[in-house]
C-alpha cells in the first residue's frame, strides 16, 4: 500500500503540487500576507464541526463571544465555520472596503435552515432569497418607492402608529393597577406587520381592518411568526440535514411553524388583494410591473421580516429611554417644541443610538466576489466577510463612553462618530421611518420607567434576562434579536434570517 502511494506521488505529482504551492504563494504576496496568517481561534483537528459548537458557543451569546475574539485577535480575525472560510471585522474602513468588493450582484449569506427547507419542499421564496440579475431587477422595482421617493410612506405609517398608541393608552389605563404592559413583543410584532400591510395596501388597509377575518389572520400571524426565529436559532450549531435525519425537536418545530407562518402571511396578502380596490400603496404601484405570484412571495418575506426588525429595535429604544429618564424628558421636550418634531435631531439620535448599542443584526455578511487585498492580507474569492456591528458599536476608539446611551453624540458635525451600519436597504428604510413615528409614545403623560430590579445593560454583562421588562412593559427578553449565529454553512441565523432584509 505504501509503495503504491509512493508511486502515485511520483515526479508529475510533485511538480503539480509545487506549482500549486507557488501559485498560492505568489497570489497571496500580490495581495498581501497569506490568508492563513490572519489571526484567529485555532481549530482542534479531527473533531470537524464540533469546532463550531466550541468556538461559537450559545446562540444568545454569540455577539459577546465574537467581541471577545476581537479583543484577543484584533480588528480582523479568521474563523472557519463548517467548510466556509470567514473573517470578522469591526474596523470601519474594512467595513467600507467590504461593500466595495461585493460586485454588481451582492451575495449575502442565507440561513441554512431556510435554504434546506426550501429545497426539501421545493418552496420558492421572494427577493430576500434571490441572487444575480433576478435579484437586481426585483430590487430596482422596489428602490424607487422605498428608497428614492419615500415621503409617501409618512401618512400610512402615521395612521397605524396613531391607532397603536391609542391601543397602548387604553391598555395601560385598564391595567394601571397591575403596573407592567404585558406581551409587548407580541404587540409590537403586530404593529410592525400592520405598518408593512398599510404600505402594501395603502388606504385599502383601513377597510381590511374592519373585517374580523382579516384581524384574526393578523393576530394569528403575530402569535406564530416569532417561533420561526426561535426555532432557527436553536438549529444554529446543527446542520439542518442532520437535524432532519435525526428527527430533532427543533427541526420538527421548524417544519411545523414555517408552513403555518407562510400560509398565514399568504392569506393576509390574498385577502387584501381580493377584498379591496387598490388605489395606492406598493401593490398598486407595482401592479403590472412584476409577476403577481412573485410579488406575493416578495411581500410574504416582507411581512415575516417586519416583526423581527422594527419590533425589537423599538423594545430596546423603550428600554434605553426608560433607563435614562433625563434623556427621555429631553427628547419629549424636543418633540413638543420643534416643528416637525418627529424628524428632530433628538428623535433621530435616539434611533441611531439604539441601533448602535443594539443593532437589528449584530452581523452583516458579504461574500468576496474576487481575490482582493483586505487589511494587509490576501482575501480569497468566496470568503465570507462578516461585519461585527455589535463589537464596533461598543468600541471606545470609535465612540466615546461607548456603553452610555447618548443620543446627542449623533448631533456632532465633525463626523468623528462612524455609522454603525449601512442603512440603504428597503427594510431598513421602512424600519427607521416607522420607529421615528413615536410622538405620542414618547409623550406619554407619565414617564415610562424601568421596574425595580431591572439592571442597566452593559457590554460586559451582555443582556440581562429581564431587560425586556423595562419601560413598564413586561416584554420578555428582547435579546432574542441577538440570537443570531454568524451567517455561515450551518450557522446562518441573523435577525434578517427569516427576513434577510437588512442584508440586501
């Protein structure tokens, strides 16, 4: 056997091996130091994907684990996830460099639990799961109404927010003696979904709301959509194909909740299209420009994504204001005293500061479209680059007093504070426009406050289990939006995962 092996490794084999080695060496030196020299945690030989469990840890603490790796290895470190080579960076310049390398058709990582489910059941998803020219053409259709001329969104968002604030007042008046506002996350999920539906259906949405059937569909959807993200996070460190073969409980639950959620989302959209005459809104705007079935799939993705983005950002903003009553009062006064108070610097500062401390997606990923120089190293084509937004937002080099909630830092004109994330996506635009419309929420007659025993969150502590009960809300664990594995082969969670919306 050994003689046979030796013969195989004869002169032609050795020449080919040496040529391959020389090619790698020269290509690496042309772009910088070899990729293998990028620092990072070492993998243990022979145990395969068990390395992922050991190196990535618990899904709920992943952002903290990656922050520790940055402290150990610097602004750029290398980590192999399954069979995928990946690098994490918290450096603002390298983040900008990442978007320069993405090419005309950006490839963002997708949650493997979703892609495996789609393949197994031959289910076609919307724009969030598209690639190449198909993605670009669909994106162009949505860019004009959602990015280039977004002022039309103000009216429907205001209407929905006004309705929800009235509901909040009624609920808190009824439960004043009980203190906390219970089930805030579910309430905000429904609010986020209704905002997206109002943008889709325009004025027809108000007529849909008068239907008990429509209201029941939206309520059921808000109840079950959160389960998608809970189940997918539990599958973070287990390849879904293996979880399927082993019939693991998280995969069983995922298989049950995904069809139910997609079915409810489809029923909501079909109800709106069937029972109303569209006069405005996105469905009216895009009618005839895109295949109706594809449009339906895209909107299914949108309303699934809605809950996991806007709602959790809002929970954290409420928590931050409640934990900082002086800031809360100043923001309220700014809204009351400033014309167009919702677009005031104070409100914008609250939104940006919330997203700095608690980014909707703690990681944003792109694949390198070609070999490139990256931070002085050779970055091979198809390497997954992950932007550590959570770590960058908590770095004292980029933000003074990084653990403090200070909305006024964003009023500086020097540009010394870098942005925590690129906000040029359709979903991001809708989320920000929605969050800003808090006038009456921020102007409650009584200050919202954190209940006794709820600690202030620090970067070192991560997120306390009871943080969601802040702002007199009774919400449960808003850290769920950080239950996001790095987008990799079997760790592709992200709050944009069911959604993917902040990655486009």
